[in-house]
């Protein structure tokens, strides 16, 4: 049975059991912002587990998941992954233990035909009810039912003693017996043993209790079922293999990786196998995350994906794979996952370009950081320190991605060891932080608000009369909100109304501002947010007092709302213009819509050319001039998809959606405020375009009066230039070009003059050179020179000298500049300017890097520049004496 058949069999089985089959949520959990990634099937059903929004009491999914808490085990064990698919069936107050157990057993032994004699189960040691169901209803041999404690069979595992508060309950797990030959061989071996003989296939969680503040567990009136079964593990069972990486989900990928490995690779087969598996695993996580809008960066989710790319890249390097290679594997992954996830194949070029860009960036980083590490280790060694400190090791590991094995190997070459134990403790601390960000939040089931969005009527009007149904106050010290019946002047409050005309922040659009008031109170609303399904008006009581049950006039800032609508509609036009100009691979990755400007982030791997940017702006303004009508209507999700409507990757959609259509060229699913026609935008101007991450560009723009203001500002600048240069505006450009050419000519003359003067000083500079071993070190300070002049001067010195290191310094534009240049013969011998510049820049509190023949550095601290350059021979003496190229 192949992976696609198994996935479909599971969903088909539960569809026949009256379960609503829900699509996988994004790896960016829309329903739970407290975690970085979706890490379990139940993440998207937070509200349903709380008894909110239960449109379907029976649900089943195949959920994409990403976890990094066991990263060091990936590839080394049979069943650990960063990316995996979680099969799950859920009951929200519908069926409970008996039905859940019977359904699981029926699917495994009936639909899949697994021999029941190969299945074992565990139950919580206090859960006699589940034990009896397995024994009496299912008829499983009593010997194959084991009782385990809280750690193994209660969810969350520490709920009883430590919390969190909220729904919890015992579990029952189903295990597949791989056979005595794969285990420890002991006669009493069972799923309680860690020998690897038993594979946990399915976990059934019975959330029947609620843990409260007093630490006690109380029965829930509505009991829930939450199950999770790893597709990869079940597939291994069905395909008769003892390792997930031997299934058809992985074999095509690992085979492709093996083709890339150099025949000269000296790695042992076990070491090769581990790295190949880890690369295949990481590739899946990387591609699915990028497709869901997570791009390599230094923060949050982006940092996790950057780390996985670097880790896989290093494994490739250790397998003697030359250069970037991960991006070449995207096609085979897309083929493997095409049936359930066609979006990966549709976006494979974009995904590959982003991965390649990050791989190239890491290769460049490695070329710089590894020499830096070696330089730092040499410094410790020169001081008689026998171990490289753990803090340094961890910095290079965590910040720059240097693997432990590589650092340990480089240190051993210099006869110095590494602080392995302390490094391990720092690594464990980081892993604990990682677990906290990838596991279910401790507050996942804490209900803050008891109000549903659909219970609060939205009225599209500038002013309405509404009733206050709740007042909250933030308690910063206790890190919680408290419910109030009354609030008075000066208090900052959060208010819920029975109906509202305020748009809540969402989809990139900022929340409305305005006023709530009656004859005795005035509350200025500074923001509106959607929290736990409730529309919350955030503001301050300016005068009087307000109580639950009071009626108020709710008035929005109508002019601000209109400005926001201009910018929001403009983002839709901008996306159409981008896709028309740059191609349909452009996908929205984020946006911000305020009254003053809009910001639009999108996937595009290259810098946008000036003529393309001009074309994009012109297209949007053409749409505005056409004054096309804007339609906002509620349609079914299937109808919207069939019409080709675009959807933002982070949003989750129900069975019905709001589709905003403009003419025949723009259809998007969107809940924000929009105009009635494009002509109401007035004018669209691009403010800036930039790169914000690998493969992600950002455009900022403005509309309406803000665009007019920008236009006036630009006209004022032109008038000022025209006045100062005493020329007409139409002649500004040719006049400026002429001035620029004149300046360049003068700069060339100046450089020639300076080089001429410098040539006269060459004999003196060369005579002051010092010889260290067979190497000459030439150093001098030159006043007010940029890097270009310094490079030319270094070339003149190299023409007159062999086996030389040239160190030049200059104070230029209030910065200290350093340049280290090596003659070709020294580069051939293995010396590197990039290494040699490090101790020099360190002494001026600066930074630097470069290539073996030439390196540059700089610092804001110019006070020590002359001293460092003057003592360059002395400083580099230690480096050269330790150097053995």
C-alpha cells in the first residue's frame, strides 16, 4: 500500500463514520498564535475543544506538522521527524471512549487488515473503563494490555501536578509488534520497554477532566476525543519495513541524494545513512514551511527554517556534495507529494530559488566564520588555555551554524580540546526553549472571552446605538485580564458590545478608532481587535463612568476608515499588477493596511528593475482611472476556489467566504473594508521597494491625500533643485548627469594625483617593512582614502615586493578603514587575508572579512587605528608563527 492510498483510506473510513473531513491547517497555526508551528492535529480545533464554534461534532484530518524538539534524533532513529503528517479523528462532545477505541480497532484490523495478534495497547493505570473496553468489547488478549502512569498515558503528562489548567485526560496507545528479532529478546518485553521492538502507532486521548486552580480534576460535562497517528509510522507498518525512511515517502528522495554524493566520500556507511536520512527529512520541513509562507530569517519561524537549511547543507558538505544542492531536490519532493499537496509542485521554482539563495548565503558565511573560529581558537591556545570555552563554541554553533564535529576537528588540529559538557548544557537549554515554542502552549485551553464573533452583529454604518455586554481590565502584574461590571474616568478598558460598527484588526488591516459615548460618559477607542472570537474595543474612559448594560453611541473615525479602505483596495490592485508584471508565481506573504500607507510583502526571488516598478505603479493607476466597480459577496469556499480567487496563506476559511472582486482581473478572499469603485482611491504612489528576507520583497505605497502630499513634496524638491542650479525643471536631469560626469572626472584626476604622490613614498614604506620568517609585513597609514584608493595603493606595493602582506589604514568619513592584501605567492602557500585581518579589526572594535588575497575591515572607533597599523608587524607575528599553511 503506497502513501497516497493509506492517507485516502484513513480519511475515507472516517467520512463513512459521519466525520467532516477538514483540510490540513497551515504550518503557521492561525488558531493559536502562542506556538511557532502547528505541531499536532488538534491545534486547529482549539475553540471546539473549549465548546466554541462546534459546527461539526465529528471531524477527521490529515494535518501537516513541524516539530524541532528532537532534532538530534532525526535520521538516527526509525521514526523521528521534523516534518510529518498526523492522521487524527476528533469528537467534540459526541462519542467517547468506547466508540473511539472501536473505530481505531476497526480501521487497523478491518480496513487495513493488520493482524490483531501483532497489536498491543496501553491504558492509564487508573483507567479501568478503557481497560475493560479493550478486554471485553474488543477481545484483545489481556497479556497485550499494559497499564502505564501519567508520564506515558496522561495528556498533558504533568497536568495533575503542574498543570496547565483546562481539559485533560488519560490516553490509550496502540502499538505494533515488529517481532522478537528486533527487540531485547527478554521474555517480559512489552511496549513499556525502550528496546525498539514496539512502535507506537496511534494515541487516543480522552479529555474527560478539567484541571482547575485548586489543582483538582473535575469531570467535564462535554467529553472530547483527540487522536493522533503518524502517517509515516503507520506506512512503515503497512509496507513491512522497520524504518520510516524505507517507505515510498522517503526512498525516492534518499535515492536522489545518494546520486549527489561524491565517490570519494570517506564517510562510513552508517554515518552516510544518517546524514542522507536527515537531509531528506529536513528537505520536507523546509519545502512545506516555505510553501506556507515561512522564509529563512533570524527570527522566530524563519530562524528554525534557516537552521534546518544550514544543518542539511552541512550534512551535504560532510558527504562531499559540492556547492548548493538542496534546491535540486525540490522537484523529487514535489513529485512524491503531488497527489495530496499539488501546491508544492506549483510553487517548486519559487521554493527552489529561496533555498538556493539561502544555501549560497550559508556557504559564504561558512567561508568567513570557520576562519574566525580557527583564529579565536589559536588565541586561546597561545594563552595556554587547554579548552575552547563552551560560550564561544555555542555562539559559533547557534549563531553561525558551525557543527560541533567541525569545531572539534579544527580545535584538535591545534592540539586544544573543547568544553563538551558545558556546551551540552547550553544546547539542552536551547532545546528546552525550542520545545516550549513547538509544543502545545500551557495556556492553549484558557478561555478569555465567552463571546462568539457571530453572536455580535456587525453594522456597516458610521454611528450606531449599542449595549455594553462586558468590560475587561488588563492586570499587568498578574498577566491576566479581569472582568469588571463598571469602569470610571482615566481607566484603560476593553469593551464588548452586543453589536458594533468597528472593524477589528485582521488580514493586515489595522483596527478602527472612534468614540463610545452617551450623556454621562466618553470613551476614546484607540484600537479594535478580534481576541478569542470576540470583537474587543480597546480604549480609555475620558470622562464619566460606564457599566455593563449601558447603551452608548458607537461612532467610528469615518475619514480614517475611508483612508484605510483606499489602501486596502489598493493592495488588491497592487497584487494584480505584480502578478501581471512579474509572473503568477508572485504570492502575498503579508500586508499592513493603515490610513497613512500600505505595505505589501510578496514572494519574488530577484530584485525588481526600475522599469518594472514603474510599470507596476502605472498599472495600478490605470485600474483607478478605469473606475471599476468593486463587488463584495458571500459565496461557498468551493465556488470561490473555482473562480480562481486568491487567498492569503495564513488565513483559515470556513465553508462560506467573503469574496472581493474588482472588474474581471482581481478576485480575493478578504474580510476587510473596501471601496465601492477603484476611482475612489484617487492616486497610487510607490514609496519604496526592498528585500526583507530570502525570496521576499516589500513594497510600501500610499493613496489619496497622502499620495498627493508625496507628489507635492517631490515637486517642491524639483523646484528647489531648479532654483539652486538656475535651470528649468526639464533640464535638471541632463544637467545633473553632466555634473556627475564632471565629479567622476575630478575623482579620477584626484586618484591619479594621489597615486603619483604615493609612488614617491614607496621606497620609504618598503624600507620600513619587517620580515617574519620568510614573509614581509608592509604597513602604513594614509590620510583620507576610501577602499578603492587603498586597493590601488596596495597593488602598487605588491608590484615592488614578493611574499608580502600589505596592511593599509585610513580615516575616511569618520570611520577607520583597514585593508589587508596578500601577494599571489603567499595565497598559493595557503595564507589568507580574511584570517589575518581578524586580530587587527578586533583591536579597533570593528569587523571585517574577505577573500584569501584581499580583506577589508572598518570601525567607528578611529582612536586606535594608527596604533594598530603601526604595530601590525607585531600583531601579525603571533599569527604567522602559529600559521602552518
